C-alpha cells in the first residue's frame, strides 16, 4: 500500500479553515439560541398570564350575565305571585311562587359574590356591593308588601311599600346591566390586547429569522471568499488529471485544509502516473480471472458462449459438425457433504484435470458451476455418433477412484450430447438440448451418455408444465383423498383406512401419484401437500365418527422431506386439535429407509409423536435397510409387508419365506402385521394361515371416496355382527 507523507515547512501559522467556519457560524448559532431562548421564556410567561387574564375576564362577563338573568327570573316570579294573589289569595300564591323568587335572588347573590372575588378593580367591587345591598332591600321590601297586601286598613302604607321595592328593582336591573356591560368591555379589551401581542410576536419572529439570514449570508460571504480561490485551483487540476494528464500538479498554497488536500492530490497523481504501466501490464491476468473458474482453472460460463460461437462459426465455414457434451457428476452432493467443502473442492479439481486430459488441444472443457461441466468438441466428422468411444473413455476416466486426503472416493458421470446443426441452431438451443439429454441419461440409470432426441424436449416441457400445475394444485382444490380399507383377518371388520392422495388435473385428468409425488419431493412442495393430506384425513375421520361409524384408524403416509421438517410435530398437534380427532385414531406410516437416514433424530421425533397418542407403523417393510437392534427401539404398533412380497405368493418360494419371516418377527416384537396388495384368495389363505393380523388390497376394495367407504364399513360391521364364526367371516372377505 502506498503512503502519502504530507507536510509543510515551518513558518507563519495559518488559521484552520474549519476554525474560521466554526467561528463564523458559531456566532450566528449562539445569537439565534440566545434570541430563541429569551423569546421562548417571554412567550411562555406571557401565555400563562394571558390565559389567566382571559379566563378571569370571560368568567366575570359570564357571571354578570347570569346575575342579570337571575334578576329577570326573580321579577317573573314576583309578577306571577302578584297575579295569582287576587285569585288564590296571598298565602297560597306565596306558597307557590315565593320560594322560586327567593331562590333566583339567592343565585344572584352567589354570582355577585363570585364577581367580588374575581375582580381586582375597587370600583367594580363597590358596584357589586351596591347591587347586593339593593338586592336585599328589594327582597325585604317585597316581603313587607306581601305581608300588608290584601289586609284592610292602611292601603296608603301598602302602596308606599310597593313603590319602594319597585324602585329598588328598577335600580338593580339598571346596575346589573351596567355591570355586565363593563365586564364584557373588559373581556373584549383583553382579547384585543392578546391579538396585538400575538401580532407583535409574529413580527418579532420574522425579524429574528431575517436577522439570522443576514448573519448567515455575511458568514457565507466571508467563507466563500476564503475558499473560492482554492476550489478553483483544485477543479482545474482535477480536470487535467481526468483528461489523462497525470503529470499535472497544483500549487499547495497555505498550510490549511485546502493546502493539505492539494498536497495529497499531487501525490495521488504521481502514484497514478507510476501505477498506470502496472495496471496495463496486468490486464491479461484480470481478463483471465474474469473468464476462468477460480477453483479448477477451466473456462467459466462467461467464456462458454464465446467458445460456442467460435465453434459454430468454424462448423459453418468448413461444413463440419460441432458437438456439445453436458456433464453432471452423479452423487457429488452426498460425497461433498461427507468430505466437507474443502474435500469437495479437491475432488472437483481432480475431475476437471481428468476431463481436460481426455480432450484434444482444440476442444474446450468448461465448468458452469457446482458439479456441472460442458465440453465443446470442434471439427467432428460424420453424423456425430462417432464420438461414442471417446465418451465411453471419458466415463471410465471419471469413474476411476480418487484419493482425497486419506479417503478413496469414486464418482460417475451422466452425459448428454447435442450436435450442431442437427440438434440446435445456436448456442442456447445446443446447451438446452444437451442438458435435456443429460437428464434423460441420469433418469436411465446414470454413468452413461445419451444423444439428444426431439422427444426429450417434449418430455422436459411436459415435466415443467406438471411442476407448474403442482404449485397451484392445493390452492385450486385439485387434490382429493381416496381411502382403502384395512380388515382384521379373523373378524372381517374394518380396523383402519389408508388415506391416498389423488390429483384431478383440469387438463390432464387424473394424474398418477407415481408421476407427481417424486416432483413434489424434488421441489419441496411435498411439505404443504403432506400437511393438507394430514388435516383432510383427520377431519374426515372425525366426520365418520360423528356420523356413528365404529372407531377405526386413518393412516397417513409421511414423506422423508416432510419427516425432516421441524414443524411436523406441531402440524400433527394442530390437525388433531382443529379436527377434534382422538390421537389414537391417527396413524403415521414411515418407511424404514426414511427412519434410518438419521436414526437418533428419527427416534426423537417418533417418541414425541407417540407421547401425543398417535400410532406409528413401518411401511414397505423389507424393501429398505434397517438393523434388528434399531427396529426394536422403534415406538411403532404395526409392520406393513410390502406388496412386492405378496404379489407372487404362493408361487414364489422366496416371497413366501420373506412374508413368513416378517410375520414372525413382528409377533416376536409384539407388533401387529398387515399385508398390502392382497388380490387373490390364495394370498389371503396363505397370510391367514401364517398368522398375519390384517390385510389391505383389491381383493376387498380399491381406494374409494369417503361416502362409499362409510357404506363398506357399515356393511362389514353388520356382517361381522350377524355371523358367528370368525373363520367364515374371513372367507366372505375373500369372496369380495
């Protein structure tokens, strides 16, 4: 790494540009903060005082209005009393109207008392006191008048009392009106003062902002004059360097930030000038790295298209053929997982070196990624099939054992061959068709090669269409379940059913599980599909129980991919909880090869399922590989004899021996044994004679819809109850 020593000779110290900028803007910021703080504090205090004053004045206006209204109500009560006195008599009229009048006067005095408390103006308070005194005089005068009213003698005295309280009432009304007017004027005046203060505050803010803008503009002017010259020099220097003049240099000027930057840029330009030759000389190396695989050193995908175009151009010019070979290493992932990444990389290097040794100098081997390689064979004569010996030699070379560290490993390869121009008119078509041929070779048993044929593309397109349809099948409700009954050998009763998935494709019709289950496993769609099967089977069995059918187990197959999912236990628990099905009426069928992939983890999951009450069985027993010591640890309830061992009974002695052995082994381990694929009476008689517990097959019933299954269960339960001999009942099963 190149270091740029930066320094200046000692001399007059120049103030840092950052310091100058900081000082200029610091003054502005401090001033704005000070003005803002003072304005904020003043505004807070003013707002509090204004709120208090507005509240007090508005309250006083409201109380004076209430006092006026209370007086009017008291006068109304007075008039009502006087009008009813002549008709009802003074006593009865007073009893009806006098309390209301006194209450209104009491309210008025309370409002006046509140006004006295709120007011700070002595004149206003004196006015309130006078009104209170007049109110008492009015009330006393009216009571005295009522006491004299209607009595004989001294009418002049009663008139004098009436005139007196009436004069007082008029004075009160006038005083209260004046009081309300005064309070309202004060409230309006206060509001006007607040509005003027608000306008003043707005103008003060505007003035503050204007002052800040002016100060900022002044600071910016000072700073811009300080830095404009330096920036202009640096811009001119940068333009020269950008134009390719790496010998350009700029004056360093003062020992400030721009001076330091100028010195660094000068040294950078010098470094670029010195490195330019080095960069040009390394261009070939960089190009090689961009077009070759860093692990094997072979050409990579970026170079593949260029080599293909060259080969096609050569073939067109000279009327020759060109062949593309697509190679995939069989089982590399398994070996890579066991060796580790480093070991897998070493194995890929060995394979790449072997392929390169088998080719001519004009041919090209390319690593496209992972364990896939492409070979381009130039200048091929004939129809392209003459390369078969070379391809067989290449397969033999790949299959030779290789030693990675202290371990010997062996790989094979599957190859697809496409020839130009018969199998493709351009590079993309050749690669695609060679890939299709390779897939066909892998499906045909691996460790071989296949020449491209047109029907291969059709098969691949068909498979891709089937994959796409499979992705939407659950959402579109294209799946349904059929149920095949399982019978007890002795009683003939239905003891369980196996749930079997069916796909009703909208265009292809009924698609066989043998077609779509491997695709679902490969794409990972088997997990959501398996969850749908589990939930549907649980809900259906619960519906059968609710309909009155005798309890029986529903068996659901669990795939290897589904069993490895961490969410399987939760899915089973949720399906049982949502459906309400008893756990004992659900059985999960596992294959022995599935369990033996990771025995310890499988046992852990199986024990968790058994703890929930779910039944477990081993399906297709005898077709996989498991030790008896492992089998006895499985928390299972049933062994299922695979139909491949039942199909040729009783003609095949080996199948008979295997079936008898599985039955005996199951009984020794206290397991029930069920045989699947029972189709003839001879098979049934053999299995029953050797103690097989249950059977399943076309002899009794094919997989049927739920309604038909319910009818079969009811029929078998009725026949078993009506018959008295278990053996006869079992024979009737065979008769179906």
